[in-house]
């Protein structure tokens, strides 16, 4: 790989690509509209980013549970896998805030994202020897560029491609950019997770979503063999249609799944609001409702911070909510957590199966 192998627009003007583009854009537009209609759309970034980070990390064989993630203790009382997933969440926020502030995806953006993913600042690869191997056989599948100057040149060209002012559909730009990033494989580690965050940042920059909430990692996890096969076959043949169709289908499937999720989340919030106003009118506030849906596992410190109340008041609020069945109180380690069980069930039973054909 001595230069970016970018397909021509003409080579992608085929029926299969057009059809997938139309479907993907339709569902993305609906998802964007639903997110904009939510009175507290920022909650989606807090809740859904956990699921994306978990699924993305599982692709790298970093396995953790939802309970570990939601009850994560910033002081270090968590498994190594949970910490890795939390690093991914932090990296997603780094990228989102960078693009929101500048409207650009710079080399520095990707370097900061990878630094947050891996918690180091090793930067682009400078030493040769990196190869991608078949996990089962150990055979070398692909050797990415080895020269440090070439890697930086290719990454500079990739950033230019991402920002090119041309007629290429932004979803095709995302699909091509993701493939090229993974083929350059610019970092010693964290390339897969950084590349999947790059997908979200491109959608954000192109205005297809205001929040980075289209999480393709579940789709990639469920089609992992196909994902890696198409990455390699596209490198070998230079034929891009199958790769683009694969990723565009993933966009449509994932968007439809998250449309259902957002609708269900909105209904659950409305039902909880009505119950709170009816059963605990003196306790109800929008800030409290937001807290219950921002943290599936909330705790006294979170309520204290979000509502601006004393620790004693926060504890009373949560115990009252537990008594009335809004949350379940449980002790994990030395901390009491209050679980929004319906929200937890909603977030942990997302399925793509009925969307695939």
C-alpha cells in the first residue's frame, strides 16, 4: 500500500449500492429526527455509548458485563475489561467534542481518540514488524504499511479524503474511509476501536446525526467473519461494491434497531414521568428523571451532583424511589446502587436478528 486506493464514483454507481444508500439514508433521517425530538437527547449519548463501547470491545475479545460497566467505580474497583470499555467511552467523547467544536476530523483528533482508547500516547507506528494474523491458524493475512513516513503520508491523505469537497455520498465516504483506516493500521494497538469511532465522527461531521449514536459494532460483531473477509478481499481485488453494500446494510439495520430503541426509551421516560408526578409529586423534577435515565445504575453521588442537593437529601430521594418501586437498591462493593430495571432491560436486550435478511 503506497497510496490510498480510492474507488471511482463511477465504479460504485450500481443498483445494489443505490438501493442500500436509499434505505440507509431513510432510516438515518428518521433516527436523527427522533433524537432531535427528545427533550433530553444528551441522555442517549450517556446510555447508548456504553452499549457501543461494550460491543466494540468484544470485537477485540475484551469481554465484560453490563453490571460491571454500569456499576463502574472510578476509583479503580473494576475489572480490567470494564476499564477498557470505559476508556472507549471516554475516547468517543473526545472525538465527539473535537468534531463539535471544529467541524473537522484532524489527524490530532484521531491521535487523541486512540490515546484515550489505549491510555498511552505512542502515536503512529514508527517501528516495523506489525502484521495481521488469522487468530485460528496464526498465518499472516495482511501486512500493513511499515514505514513511519509512509504511514503519516497515508493518514494525511485519508484526512484530506474525509474532507474532500466532491459529489461522493457521505455514507460511501464513511465506508471507504473506514476500510482505508483499517488497512493503514496506523497505531500499534486500538486500530479497530478507533476506526469504529471514526465512522461515528464522519456521520456527525456530515450532519447525518447530531449525536454519535449509530453504533455499528453490534452489527460488525454479529457478522465478524464477513467483515474481515470483505476487508481483505477488497484489498486484494480493488473491488469495492461488496464492501460498501455490506457497511451500508449495517447502517440501515443498526438505524432501524436504534429507532425502536429510542421510541421505547421515549415511552419509558414518559411513563416514568407520569408515575412520578402521580405517586411522588413533591419529589418529581426533570433533573431527577434525567438522572434515572442517564445512569441505569445511579447512586447517591450522581443525584447529589445532578440535582445540587446534599448527600442526605440525595439518599432520601433514592430510598423513597426504591420504596415505591422506581428503582432497585443493591449493594455492590462498598457502594449502594439504585437500578432502573426497565431501562437496564431495554438497553441490554437490543437485537438485530429480526432486522437481518
